[in-house]
């Protein structure tokens, strides 16, 4: 367990694991049956949903670790705090891009400015990128912890508090199809493990450089 937290994965093993996970993700999306109204667009919607939920989860993890760094001064803890925040930002960028594609295919426009959830997502995007840039520039343990905590709070408050106009509240959870539910769990888990591998590589790489 200590090696998993403090050592970067071997490059070949990382490439293989990411290739397998990305292949599994692609397979799940290919096998996902079309929906009666959205048709094949539902595949993009499922990926979009998995990215936003995993992104919010990573922001929460980053915030909790940021809080922990304010108490304990440990190099591995600091490395993982920053690595998870970097991974969360990358994931949120991917989510924003998938959101644009899903919006275009479903509603005919790239960015639905009239949708509060969309505006909230954009605000989280610029805030998390700005916070990460400041964290890298300041390079201070306390500032990193506070910044990660602020990003986590802002992301959850904005996204969970945004009202919905056209965006359905919980389209997958409200679906009567049990197959869609299992597909979403599998897709979400795969996205999470991809993010975990990236975060582990970033944390291990930073620890290796510092040592």
C-alpha cells in the first residue's frame, strides 16, 4: 500500500492499464443501446454524466486532502493533494468538452447559456484552472490546502445549487431501464479508475522528483 501511494507506476504498466481502461470505456459506450428519444446521442450523455460525477468526487477528495495538509506536513500527502486537483481539472475540462458535444447534438447549440447548470459548470472551470495556476505559482503548503478546499466547496455549491431549465434532474436515475443503470455504474467506475491512474502517476512523479 505504501508503494502504491509513494511510487509512480512503471511507464509500461501505466500505458497498458490506461489502454485497457480506455478500451473498456469505448466498449461500454459502443454496447450501450440507443435511447428512444436521443438515439445514439445517449452515449455522449452517459460519458458526460460520468465525467461530471467523477470530477465532483475528485474535487471533494482534493478538498479533504487539502484540509489534511493544513494539519499534517507530509510530502506524500502534499503530492497527492496537488495530483488529485490536477486530475480533477483535467477531468473537468473533458467534462466541459463533452458537455458542448452533448448540448450540440441534443439541443442544437454548442453552449446553452440560458441553462444555469451550464453557466455553473463554466464558473467552476475557470475557477479551478485559476486556482491550480496560483497553487503552482505560490508553491506553499497552506495555500495549496486552502485553494483545494475552496475549489471543492465552490464546485459542489455551484453545481448542486444550480437550477435546471432544459437539463433533466436525474435522467439516468429516473429511467425505468435497469440496463441503463448498470451501464452508467460501469462507465462511471471506469472513468474513476482512469482518473485514479493518472493521479497516481502525477503524485508518484512529483515525489520522485522531490526525492
